[in-house]
C-alpha cells in the first residue's frame, strides 16, 4: 500500500494497480468465506441420502411446513425430499448471512476504512479520482462474490443435486453477497467514518433478516419477502418451484446500492460524505480521564449494538420454545436427526436452551475478536502513536483493552440469558432464570478462548487478529458439527473446544473442562501481552 502511494509500482497501469491493491486486501477473507460456504453446503448435500432421505415422509414434511416457529427460524421448508432442496433449507440462510456480513465489512474497509486511515490522500493527488477507487472496490467485490457463489454451486453439483436448482441457488448467493456489498459501499459514501458506515450496513442486514422471518412466519406479511435479499432467495425456491422472477428482482436489488454509491462517489470530495457531522460541537470529555475510561468509551457503542442484536434473537428463541417443543413432541424423529448434527436434547426445555446457548459462543466470540481487531486497526492507522509517547506501559495498554472486551463479553452473555428467559416467560415455557444464566455463561470459556487467540495475534501477528480470533469459536463449532455429521473418529472432535462443554442447563457443568479452557485462554492472553511489549508499533 505504501509502495503504491509513493509511486514505486513501476510502470503498472494505474487501474490495474488499484485493482491489485483491492484484491490483496480481500483475498484471504473471500477465500475463507468461499471455503466455509462451499464446505457447509456440500457436506449437507452429500450426507442427505445416508441421514435424512428415508425419514422424511409426507406427514413429517407437512408438520414442518405448518409449524410457524420452524418457518421463522429456518424459512419455509420446500423440496425436503430432494437433497438440494433440503440443503438450501438447512444451510441457505446461514450461508447468505455469512456472505452478507463479510461483504458489507469488506466493502466498508476497502473504501471508507482506507480513506479514514489516510491511505487515499496521495493516491488522489494525481489523476486518480474517488470514483476510480470506489469502482475498483466494487469490481473486486463482484469478483469475490462470483468466487463464493461458484464454489457453493459447484459443491452442490458435485454432491449430486439437480444442476438447475444449483444454478438458481448460486445466483441467489451471488446477488445477496453483492446486495450487501453494495449497501456497504453506499454506506461508506453516506457517513464520514467506517464505524458509522459498517453500523448502517449491519443494521440493514438485520432488518432484512427480520423481514424474512416475518414473511415466513406471518401469512399477512408474506409480501415483505419481496423487500429483502433473504426473502427473494426463499421465493426463488431452488429445487422446488425454480422461479426466475425473484432472481431478477434480487439482481436489481443488488445493483441499485452499488450504482448509488458510484453516483455519490463522483460528487464528493476526499473526507466528505452525504451526512457530515458538525465541525463545531461542544467537547465531549466524559470517560477521557483515564485509559480504562477511554477503552470503555470506545467499546460502548459497539457493545450496545451487539447486545441489541443478540438480545432480539434470543428473545425470539425464548418466545418460540413452546412451539418448538410441541413440534418435536409430535415429531421425535426430527429431534433425533438434530442430535446427529450436534444439537442433542431438543425435545426438552433445558435441552433446547442448552443447544441454543451453544450457538451463543459464536457471535460473542466474534465480538471479542472484532474488538481486539479494532485495536490493531487503530494501531496501523497510527492513532495510538501520541498515546505511546507518554510513559504508558504496553502491558497496561493491551491489558486494559482486553479487560474491557472481557467485560463486554460478560454483558452480552447476560443479555442473551435475560432475553431468552423473558421470551420463555411471555409464552409460558418453563425455563428458569437461573437455568438461562447458567446456560449462557457456560460458553464463556470458549468465548475467552477466542479472546485469547485475538490477543495473542495482537502481540505477534497484528495483521490477522480478527481471523485468528475467530478460529476457536467459528472454526471450532464447524469442526464439531462436521465431525458429528460424518461420524468421524472421536479423537478428531476433541480438537474443538465445543466438544468439551457440558449441555448446561440440561446437565451439570463440566468444571474441569471449563477450567482447562479458561487456563488456555489466560495463557494466550499472557503470550499476547508479552508480544505487545516486545514488538514495535505496527503501521
């Protein structure tokens, strides 16, 4: 990046150099998402014949289609007697959410993130325009979306599903990824900071997912599915009706925000935005009197945003407990099949809560990794330089950020517990408050493992803090599910930290395993703090 900005790229054509720069910035993330999305889809499709094909009779399919809780959580079950249709129903929404989240974060990083850090200043001193940089970012996001979608489609075809359905699902994955990439690009032109742009784009994704849930769960609101990429992908019904009309609407929905972003980029100056903060405002010095206060202030808004999203989801889960249990009571075979995929005990209140709280480790662990990643990003942008010119210990700096992030983790776990308990109370499900707290905080050792990995990366490999921090939570969960689904050797499952967690509140906590995981997390944090003290400032 510095080489490009100082003109040492040789005789390379500027457009190609800009495209190459954007490619280097997103290639690892795009590859990880492509492998994850392709692997999940291919695995489920390949396992369909041996696990599900002989168990889904017409009565079971009708029960799934008529249960509102199942429709809200997973979407309308269509073509479940087909390996491709079952795969799209089971993995479609998670894959689309994964692609959408990555796309909006990558798009805001390529544009407003680079602009915030000052990397565009010299680039725009010549003939290069803001429009050129944003258009190259859009082109690279399009290439990444093609890579991810092609991988998913190819995996489904290799697994033996119908090529027509695979093609339609591929188009849905591509268009949904591009839709949220476009939202990220547009938000980067609307707001003058990456944090605000990413927040707006993430809110758009959350609203889109909520609309899909309402459309599938409430008949009167079915029309809202036309307003969201998730709903349009569901209306396409790959392997069932194979409709092309929703794909065309989805293509328009994907292109519109990108076109708007390019239009705004053409009309603004460096550092400008459609919505600008006032240049003169009263000084806001609250919490700036100490390092701990400053860290808490930086983490306050992101933590509140994560708490709102996690709280809303677990409130919904709590409210659906009674309906889900009624469904599993009438269709016990589905509870057995869920157990083969790593979600055992769904037929009871405590078992269902334990399975859902196991999923809680993923978003909370990602929150921890992202917060430490933000510390590394600020360091690369040289925002810590003046602070480190003071008599400030590196141990204290990194330790304070780690402690505040750990406090945020505790807040998110508590919010999830209270939300699920309150949702259960509303619908009369017998989930106690103590049970909810125990289930939520049972996953804390796994979350701390993700925090420890992120801090270790901050000390020794600060350019990949987010990716390394996500390995114990996202990678560990995927490994645990895959191992149980394919009946791999037991020793392989021991690698995943999820395999060592007890199903609390359905069973008593495994204090020994939790203690070992917590000790490993503490050791990684110590290693990371030691690395922070030994290395020079990054950036």
